[in-house]
């Protein structure tokens, strides 16, 4: 498995903190599990498929989909072994993400059709990659 990560400096008093962005090139071993997660996860699936556990069921998530996993909840997601995910992700935290999710009526909505959103997520990834080193710590996991 390979990931290109951008870890951002956290501002403790900010209502919105971008903690981590990157691209995951998953393999069969990719599995993320967080209990009472302190981050909200937004992921766009470029290729492949995997599963997100919601209400005890493993729901398949395919290419050109976006999933939103709010902070404060248990998060469990993993890539398929046959066609592993390739995805762009953004992890945010702070007091603002839960408020926005509630205000926009997304509390019970977590999976979205990503048609037309690929370019936006690619742009986010490109902006992240072009940031100066003093604004983040860069890491590559292979």
C-alpha cells in the first residue's frame, strides 16, 4: 500500500482544521477503524471499490463516489482485495464540521454520487502537493 500524505499544523482555537490530505493507493490490507473518531473524513474514490460499515452493514463504495464520515462516530472502512481503492481524502476536525453537517441536513447522508466532482478533488490534491514545506509536514508511506 502507498499513500502520499500532507500533515498540516493544527491551530487549536480554529473552528475548522484541515489535518491531513492525500491520495491512497490501497491494497488488500487497507483497513481504517476509528472509535469515536476525532476527525471528519471526506473521500473521493477515483478507482476500485471498498466497503464502509454503517449500522452494522458493510456497504460497497465504488469509483466516482464520495463518502463523508463525521467526527464523533465510529468509522470503519476498507478496500476490496480484488480491485483496491485509489482515493483522494481530506481529514478535518474542529467545532465547525459537525455544525455544517447538521445545518446542511447531512447527518444521515454519507454516500454521494461523485459525478462531476473528480476535477475538484484532483484540484484539491494538486493544491496540497504544491504547498510550501513550512506549511505542512510531508510523508509518503509505502
